[in-house]
């Protein structure tokens, strides 16, 4: 069965960095896109990064562009999210999700994704 497991969250000071991992099983990241979302209690889930199956096509939204980067390791079937220059407003639960298709467009409608991880908490605070 399809599973996605996030890890790497934690408490970090403003300006610090974290790298989140999303280990996928039950499907290959070489065949489907994988996206990252985050959610703050009481707010809608926000999609902000996605990597297509061909790896060369990635999408990063303006809200985190220049600070966050998405990459993958096909041998480990894992997608990574490198987060730099973290700000308190980046505090959220971070989720990865399998896209229904191979390609990541600039759209992050949740219905475009069919499997989700359980999430990992990222807290940016001094």
C-alpha cells in the first residue's frame, strides 16, 4: 500500500535551517509527483513545493521561494525539503503528498493529491 512518512521536524531558532524527509513506499517517485504542504491550526492547508517525476520540473511558490528547495533521492525513494532562513511564520505541521499525476503544475488543490503523510511539526521560535 502507498505510504508517505515525514521526518526531520523540530524546534529551530529564527534564521536556522531544517531538512525534512518524505520516505515514500508503494509507489515510485520516478513515476509520480510529490508535493509539500503545511498547515497552521485554524487555517487552510497551504501547498508550496512540488517535484515532478522527471525531477527537472519543480515548483516553489513565491511565499517560500529563495529559502526552501525541494529535491529527491530515487535510490531511497525519498523527497526532501531543505528549509533555510526560517521565520516564526513558517511554524506549522508539514505534510508531503503523492500527486495523482507525474507532473507538478503551479496548482496545489488538495484534490490533485491522493495520499498524504502524517505530518511533522516545525516550530520556529527563539
